[in-house]
C-alpha cells in the first residue's frame, strides 16, 4: 500500500498557517481522516486490497481493488465514512444534552462531524454520496447514465458556488471558500467525465472477475438492438448486475445475428467509441 501526499494539501496547510487558521484546518482534517479510516476498516473487513492512500486538501483519497466485490459490499464501504461521522456527532450530542461529558472544542467537533457526515451523502463527485447514488441508479438506468446524471448535478452545484463567490466579492464580502470548493468540484467532474466510458468498461470486466472468483451466477438479459446502433449508446444501457445478450435486427426488422456484451467491449477497444454494431458482426 502506497501513501502519497497531494501537493495542494501542503499549499492549503501553508495558507492556513499564514492566515492563522491552522488549528481549525488541523481539526477539520483529523475528522476527515477518521471518516476515511471507517472506509478503510470496512474495506479490510471484506478483504479488499488497498492500493494507495493519498492525503488530499479535503481528506484522504483511498484507492482499492474493487473488482472482486459486489455493489452491496461497495455500498457499505462508502457508507461507512458518513455513518461514522453522524454516529460520533449523535454520541457527542447525547453526552452534552445529558451533561455527562464536555470539553474544549466540543461544539466544533460535534458540528464538524455532523457537516462532514451529511455533506458526504450529497450526490456530488467525488463525495461518497456520488458512489452511493451511482450504485442505486445503475440498477435502473445503467452505470453510464447514472454517472452522467451525477456529473451534471455536480457541475450545476459547482457553478452555483462559484456564482455565490463572485456575487459576494462584488458586494465586498471577501470570502472565497465557496469558490474554492466550487472550482474543485467542477475540475473533478470534468476529469471524471473524460473517464466515463473507461470506468464503465472496467465495471463490466470486474463483473466477470467476481463471477469467476466466487463460482457464482449472474442474471442475464436480452436486448433487441438495430444493426446501425452505436456501441457506445448500447453500452450505456448495461447494468453491472446483469449479463447482456443482444439480438440484432436490420431496418426491415429481420434478425441479423446475436452478440454479447464482450463483443461490444472488444469492439470499442479495437475500433473506437464511435463504431456501430454492424462493424463487429461476423
């Protein structure tokens, strides 16, 4: 397992030291580390290999090999972080409410855990909520369409934060925190969009790895597609929980042949994203 430090993380710490907010940043980052430690524990519980942990400006980014786990296990891994923060906030609230225990920075820790827990449930990339939302939506509309919806939501929210910052600056309210978060979310969503099809293809590969490793079965589904249909559009209907067999018809609604999802993926790899079903028929 590799541990890396993102250069922007050091810049944020330096900025916090210059403006006298290093203590607040340290507290915030510590709570984020606790959040990511919960992810780590659940991932290890499912025997998932941790590839790397990178210290980011807004916490730790953990990369793991999820090829051998199903969506249910992945859901619990990504749910563990927000749930840990919410549980800590709830326990602190109970202790304070019944005057059982209290210390300096108590309110700050309670509020920070509450904010981090609920904010990470928002369907914004790269927050945990985006993964959770994608897992749920992909069961209905496929992983590619689910990812596109999350990217659109993220970009709209990011632009809103940037506009709020610009409006504040025009009215001489010099607070750029919202703008920084907005730019970060916008950059991450654009980056994710460029990897959309690649991640979808990796998801299909992982599906077969899980079946092979556990000797299990998976439900299949037949789709009727036109011979001139785009492989990219066909793949957007794929669901990571099903295996697809495609019946191909021509313009006269006559049966042309049968292909599988492997044929679609291999066609995209060998011929590119813009090829059609006709190009891979044999």
